[in-house]
C-alpha cells in the first residue's frame, strides 16, 4: 500500500516505501512508473535505491488472480557520484510469481541515464514528484474514517487549497514497454501493482511494501506508522478475504450521510478497491476519474477521486492538474529529473 508521509520505519529506509504507481499509454507503448522515497518531510534516509532490494511491476491478464508478467529492477551500490548500476529482468508465466526464478535479462544501465533494448526503455533516478494534494483536506477525511463518522467539510474551502507536495522529489522508476510485446498488445486487459522486496539473511526475499490503487494507505491506515499492517506483505489475491469486510465497514460509516444503503455502498467500494491492482486496457487512453478508472496518468487528480469514492459524495480538492504541470513531462522519461 502506498504512503508518502515519513514514518519511523520509513525514516530508517524510505528507499523501500512506495509513494505512487502510474500506468498510462505512451506512443505505441505502455508506461509503468513507480515512485519511492519521497522527501515530503524535508529529509529522507538515503538518496537512491536500495542495493539489496528488488523493485517489481506485476501484471495480471484478463482478470487473473495472479500475475503473468513481472518486471524486476535491481540496483548496485552508489558510486562516487551517487549513480547506481541497474538491471532489468522479465519473468513470464509461472516464473512471474516466483521470487526464486532468475528471469530473463533485458537491459543494463545506470541511474540518471536512459537505457533501452529491444524496444523497452528504462529510466531511474531522482525526479520531481507530480503528486498533488492539500494535506489538510486529507486530515479531515482521515479523522472521519478513524472515528467512523461522516466527514465534516464545513471548514474546508477549496479556494484556499495549496499543493503540499510542491517542490518535493521522489526516486522514480520509469519503464516503457512497446505494444509489440506479446502480452502487452493493444486491447489486453491488465491489472497492475508494484512492490519492493528485500533480501533476507536466509537467502530469500521479503515483500516490504506494495501499491495498486492510489491513496489506499493514507485514507484507511494512516496510523500504521511502522508499516506493520499485513497488507504490506500479502498478495492482492488475499485482499478481500483478509480485509474486505473491514474496509466495507469503514466506507459504510463515512458514507452514511450520502447514501440510503451505507452497507451496500461500502461493500461495492470494497469490491472496487480489492484486489488492490490498478486496471488498465493496453493501448487505450489512461484516466483516473469519477466515471472511469483505467490506469493512472500523472496529471489526473487521484486524491479527489479516491476521497469522493470513499465518502460517497463529491469532495472538491480545490486543485487542478495545472498546479503540478511543471513536475511532469510529456515525453520519455515522463518525469522531470531533479
């Protein structure tokens, strides 16, 4: 689950904690972006990516419960300039679900530099954060979710909204895969999530953090400051059995004033958000909006959509994509290197 805000555990190693996942169409391609290690608090534990970790994009096909395609990115130790060697591996079929599978090497490169092979492009490095929200609005919804009450937005004035993330940066991994890929051809129905995994002393791998839909952790589990919630380590296929009723109950309480059937609305939202994988039809325009959620482009106001979905009523954020226009790019690598 994603979370921008610093926590005691994130402060120890923010390199492993995911801030955002974006999936959208490039020119004849699908673009995957994973952001980690936000400096929203003004400091972060270490620059760069963890050299003993894996950063993975997982792709489910046609509504499958498990991934059929995984892209695994790993990094070396920083050199004198802070640059890191990087490697990209592709895993398909059963191997896509196995930490022990070696995968097929796709390309190698260095952070801060674009690299490409066989039509696939990769860039990783420090970049401007395109995410935008006024955290005071999130606090109002957080309080309602925690207290099981309808949010009181009477004191919220959208005209006074300020982007709390203006000028902040993240470590970004940008992966672009052409439509010629046999599993990512136009029309393919996918569900995408990402995860960070850390090598264990026993020689295996431990999943540290994951992300699919935006804003899940800040809305539902903002008090989990040490990231001990088991949702971090489980697979999306376990989401609804493990937490579906709990999430439905939270939504029902918050949306009670907006619908005649709070319980039914809560269950509908829980089914929408679980399993926590981001749906995207390859080759189509990505949009994360009120009417449809198909991938997630960096410009879309995902916080406004998620807050409105959870509360069952329109929650105007007061911010438009223009507020962060200078923190994203229209061409590869689609981020603004810091």
